C-alpha cells in the first residue's frame, strides 16, 4: 500500500494508472476563466465581467447561459479566441503536487495514461508547461470530431488499449466522470477522487 500524504493507493507492477488533467492533475480553472473573459471582451466589447467562481468551471454551456443571445458566429469566434489565448494564461495553472508526484514516480515502472476531455492542443500546452508530457505512455484527448457529443473517455481508453478494467487505477475529480469510470468496469475502490 502506497501512502502519499492524503492519497492511499495499492499499485502493483501490472497496475495501469489513468489520470484526468483539468482539476485533477492540474488546476486550470482560473486560466480557463481568464481565456474566456478575454475572448468574450474581444467579441462583445460591451459585455460586463463574468464573476470567477473557483468551484465551477466556466465552459461552453456557461457561455451560452451567460450570453443567451449570442449568434452562432459570435459563439464560434469566442471559442476560437479562447483557445488561442489560453497559452498566455498558463502561469495561472497550478500543478496538483500529490497527483503529479504519483505520476512522476510510477511513469518509470507502470503504464500511465492521460485520459482527458481537453482538446489536444490545450492539453499538450498545459503538460509541456508543467514538464509532464513525457510522463505518459498513452494519451487520450477530446477530438474536435466529437461534435460536443459526450463519450465515456474511460471506456474509450480501455477499449483502445485492450485493457482489463480490473488493472486500472483512476485519478479523477468530476462526479460524472467517476460514474463513467464505474460504467467502464473500473472498481470504485480503484478510483481516487481528487
């Protein structure tokens, strides 16, 4: 049994570790918020500030809720500009040291897999910024071809890698994603909720 301050996990030589990125391995919420804010102000100069809530991630659904009268063109422009400006806000991201230490330690001996709903460019920028890119055996990103459709990222990774779900330990922070891990066959006692 490995004990790392607040995280206790049983990792054997055949254990495969799945890591979520946003909110689990790296806190990206504030950088994400700043990127959206800059993009919104560039498309809608008269927009009032949107308050930052550290407990909720500002996302595409939040954008539509905050600005229900956005045209499709304005919406698309905001999304494109948000993605384009994200890298300038990377210093506002924070590494979760407990999870990162586990990743770094076990990347030398076990298969470590990034399983994220983040798009490839932003995920790689974030991992590069924190010097973690080379710590993963495999990476799974959200594809732009997903067209906003929700997919079970854990099932996708297990199937793509031809793994047994019983060999997987998951690090995740979102309730829905934890439910998806369980639906993919990963035992609840092998899911570390961050």
